[in-house]
C-alpha cells in the first residue's frame, strides 16, 4: 500500500491493543481455527496460554486505506487487521496496533517503535533498501477511477495517457510514482489522502484518480458510488507484503513461513473475499 494518510488521521505513537470486532463472518473463524492449530505446534501444545508470557507484537498501521486497513467504531479492521489477529494466534502473542501516517511507517520501524508493518505496503526496490519484506500475500496494481458520466469520453485505455489529462494521486504512493514516470504529458494533482482525491474527481476538478486496485474495487461494490467508474486495465503490477527490519532475521523467518503456509492452504482468500467481494481486472 501506498497511502500516506489523511488530515485528521490519528496521531502517530497512539497504541491500540488489538480489540475483537463485534461480529465476524465464518471465513474469519475458519482462518483463526486453522492458525490456532498451527499455533499449538509452535508453542508446545496445551498449557499456560502463550499470550500471558509473550510481549505484544507491535504492528505499524496507517488506518486510512479501506478495505485493507482502517478504523471502524474505534476498532482497527480490514484485511490486514484480520491477518494480524490470526498471526497473533500463530505466534502466541497479543497484537498492539500502532497508528502512523503511511509515510512515517518505515521511519518508525527503523527507530524500533514497531516490530512489523502490516498496512497494505507495496514491495518496491526503494523500500527494499530499508526494510525486509515477507512473502507477499496479495497481488494488486494501480487502477484509474473516472466519473461515470465521462465513460464515453475517458473510458478508453489510452485516454489517461493523452496530453493535458488531469490526473490525481495520493502523495507518497506508488500511484504518484506511476504518474511521475509514465504520464509526463498529464497535468498532475497531488492529494493528502484518497477521500480528498475522490471529492475532487466528483467535483470535476480532475479527470482521473489513480490509486491501488482495492480502493477502486471497494467503490465498485458500493451502491452509493454509482457516479464513479473504475477502469479495470491495470496500470502497474504490485505485491502487498509485510515489512520488518533487515536484522530481525528470526521474526522474518517466522512471518515468512506463516504467510507461505497460508498461501499454500488458501487461508488468505476468505479474508480478502470478505472485504473485497467485487474484484474486476481486464487485460
């Protein structure tokens, strides 16, 4: 992921011990049951709960990226939040969410304020110079969003590349990199957060808003967003993954083995399907 945060976002270093959301769908419980079985194998079986003996795993998040990671009624929720809670069961450790702006997450990791970033972060060469990524859990990419009323004029794949196209993006994201590197003839507009960019798109101040596929997929499944239309030809190919400090080899090995196991067993798919019921990609 790739979002930087938003005005009014919770200030960083505001720790929230992971709470259990009020209701969970069956796929979440299926995953938790599966990982609890794995957890018993990792913690020595039945006996004193490992949660009582282990320090919290400090998870850095920027909770402004629906449906991947966001806050709802005071609880951190989304794809990453469900995975983090399941990870806590595997490791036998409670989860403590630490809120930051997205642009502050890697700095916080390097300062030792958090143990792992789980915030929809895309793997990029620049980030790999500072962090060590775990095996990716999801493949995404940048997609463009337009107003539905402009579908005939702007709906063709090449439209975003035309000279003078007004293209918005969120600062500090891979969408910004795409606009800077691939849309040199466009008029670019930077926004502090996704909601600001979408408001500008609705107001007609920009023609396109470029962001991660989960953002566009979420709007596609929202009946209140019929005025917006996603263009489902991927502009980039990216992978979302968790990040740890390069020197934390033991933690990296544990997380990498866990995600690899989940990927092999198809345990992540129900979580993604719960939060993103509609996913459209055209090639």
